C-alpha cells in the first residue's frame, strides 16, 4: 500500500510518457465538451438544483450554471450531469468510465482549495486514470455483482483528492477506505434492464470520494480499502507506474452506450457498402454479446434511448449517424426511427461473450424489402485504443457538442483547452464553465 500511496503523492507531470500526456489532453478536452451538451438535459437541471438546495456552500461551482455549492455538491452535480449524456470516454476492462466522475471530483477540490496550477490538475487527472482503471478492474475481480463506475470512482477521487490536499500517508489510506465504504455499490445491469436517471453512479461516487478526503483530513478513520489493499487483488496494482492505462481509454463518437456502438458501426458499414436506403430495410438482425443484448428497451425518453441498442441502430439506419438531437425529443418523436427500431432483432453470440469485456463485437445482417440479405464481418466500435480517432475527429466531436454554447463561449472554451498538444489553461476553462 505504501508503494501505491507514494506513487500518487510523488509523481510529477514530467514523469509521464508523451503519449500519456497527449491522451490526457484528449480526455480532458472530450469530457469538457460532453459537459457542455449534457448541461442542457433534464437530468442535469434536476441534479444541479438538488445540489444547490441540499449541498449549499461557496467552495465550488456548478458547471454551466453559475451557482456556488460545497465541493461535495459540485462533484455530485457536475459528474452526474456529464453522465446524463453517454458520450464520455471509457475503458474496456473496467466496463465503465473514469473521467466522468474523476474530473469533476478533482476540479471541485482544486477550486475549493485554491489550487490553480494547471499542470498539477492534469497530473492529478493522469494519476486518477491510472488508479481508477486498476480500481475498476480490481473491484470487478473481487465481487460477484457488476457495480457501476461510481463504486470505484469514489475510491479514485478520494486517492487523488488526498494528493491535492497534501494529506499524509495515514490520512490518504483512511480517505480511500472511507470512500470504498461509503461509495455506491449500485447494480449496473439493473439500469441497463430498466434505464433511468441513476445511470452509472458517477455522481454519487465522485461526491463520496470528495467527502472522504475532507473527513480523513479531519481525523475520520475508515481504512482499509480492501479493493486496493487486499492480497487477492495485489496483481492488479503491481504494474502501477510502469504500464499506462491512460493510453487505453476509448473515445465515443455517439452519445449512446458503448455496448451498442459495434452494432451501429456494423449497420452503417452495410448501408454504405451496399447503398441501402432506410426505406429498403425490411429488418435488421444484430448478433452481439449478452450485455449488449440486454440493451433492449423501446425508447420513450433520453435515458432509455441512450441504453437501447435497437433505438441506436434505428437512428443510425435512418440518419447515418447518432447525435444529441436524435436521442432527445426530435428523435424520440420521429415515427420513422420508432418504426425502424421495431425492425431490429438482437441475439446472443457465444463467441462474442467469450471476448467481452476485452473486445466488444457485433455482426449486423440487413434484409431488404427486395429480398436481399447482407451481413457484416465481426465489428468493433470506432475510437477504441487499438484504432483511435484522430485529433481532428475529436475536435469535430467537441465542436458539435459545444455548439450548445453560444459561438463566443465555444471559441473561448476551445482556445482555453488548447490544441491537444499543449497544457490547457484550467483556470480559464473553469471560469468559462462558471458562466450560465
């Protein structure tokens, strides 16, 4: 445990390889862009109002809102707001998302504690991705249920927040233990089967992590965090500082569950290569892994749309892509999309089950009204670390999502975040996001 704590407390920006720094810039850029568009959702409005009412204070900001709340309230609201739009980055082995909860958590602490060093914030972010990926893998390996990202994000935010607040080794250990104990052990597949606003638990996890840091600083005890200190999980932590998971995050092109995106890409590929129009499609069959098969809701709201493979495939078949509008009112009330979704049948594939979570695969078959049948090869989503999107594509995604802001704000935000090859000005980024 001492080795892990020493690594978190003592690592510096110059210690990281150039690829890690570049991918950190990319993930920060991507997450902030998602936050801008996500702030327009009903979920975001509800949770920001809740934080202002229940977790008031003056320490940290509600992003894209302007109100001040406590650090725990800001972590809760900002992380849950990002989670409202399933377009943020993720990591395959964790079956979840680090940045969604980590970035709001550490930025809430940084703002509350007057930490205005962009390099320190970015260093904390990299350490959070390294710690968080291992925390997720470790928790999945040591529990029988599949918990949301919030369960292990709580411990991650506590560990990295303890660095930011310069806690000693004992306090840091207790912060992690408190966060593990208080963090949400929410059931991910329950929300897959019945999609609602609880999503991936990132907000409550971030809040529990921030709370744990302040509790530990005041002398509250809670060690050990068994998913970090347990002998049965030691192998997951052995390569910390040697192998960099920051280079193994994926970037999403569409604001829907990652598990649906291999099927989306397979359908788009068939449509492109066989020149199929939406009105020629009689039915679509998707063969994929079991977890994707359970994304089967018929969407009546955006939460159901984001967790629906048939709806995602239908939007792609009708529009050639999936944007925020398509998973919002415009898409939900579109009779063509709803009709197409009813044509989608999803079946399980044992070979793909064996590959999950390391690989997420799907095969699409389209039957046309003329009697033709076309099948794809096994397909993975675009943006995986093995086939990353370019910086230009990432910037296009950002511009699309940040278009929810006025043009001048979008321009200033993009400039503050930089060109993905240089240190962003996090003070300016935060100042821009403080404006409503």
